[in-house]
C-alpha cells in the first residue's frame, strides 16, 4: 500500500511538472509550490494537495533530486499550527512597528542517521509575526540539500499563514543506492520583507 501511494504521488508531480513547472492550486487549497533550481528531469518527485490547516498536507512540492539523491522521492509537505498570534507575539516581545517578522525557532532532521532506502523528515518550527494578526501572509519555505558542497535538492513550498507559530515537515525517501555520507540541509523561511535560515545535517550509513 505504501509503495502504491508513493507511486501515485510521483505520477501526480510529474504530470504537474510537465505542464509548466509550477503548481496551480485552487482557492480552497492553501498553498502552492514551485521548483527552484532543480527541475523534474533530475530526479523523482512527489506531492499532494489537500485543504485545511493543522497536521495536513498543504501544498504540492515541485522539485527534483540530483547527484547523490537521484532516485529518491520528495514526499508531501505538512504543516501544523503550534501557537496562536497572541502567544507568539508575547513570547518574542514583538513590536508591530517592526512589520512582518519571521523567526526560525528550530530545525531538525529525524532521524539524524539513516540507511539507504529509508525516510528522513526535514522539520522546521518558526514564528510568524505581523501588525494585523488575522491577515494572511505569503510564506516561502526552502530546504537546500547539499552533499560535498554540491546542491542536490531544493524542495520549495509557497503557502500563506496568519500570525502564529508553525511546525512544518518535508519527508525525503532515499533511493536504495543513495550515496553514503553527510548531507547538509539549509532551511530558509521567508516573507516579502523578512527571512531567517538555519543549517543542520543527516548521515546516510
């Protein structure tokens, strides 16, 4: 069953990629995604679109894998709101005169050490603060994956959120012949006027 689901997602993403390289998502689906830097021809893709917030898939990921990750699959992006606007702004002592502010609280790779063919989750927790807590703000999440200094993957998700604290995840399914070694992941969360980045890593044994 798992292989069937992943295969369906790969087919969906390939179809979207062939239709122009970006996803067009209807209004009820919060978020869309575009590939950045690495296209469909360089690796397997996956993604799904479901509506709603809170531990749900929120947008298609269009982005390929190259080099050491060829043959792997980028799974479905999910996001969960952890704190509301009031709790988030109080935590940071946010001043509305600062405009829209994004702050990454943490990034994590789970598990940090895996075997070829396994799944690894690329997680990020970040705070979004804005003068008006009920205004939806465009947010871009980028995860650059590097091996020996070479960019080999760059899944990117464009979505919208109101102010609050969010935890998001992009799963990565490695191919059975993925190269062993240490992989760096640079996570960047940005809005039109604010950006924050963190780096972490995982090891393929």
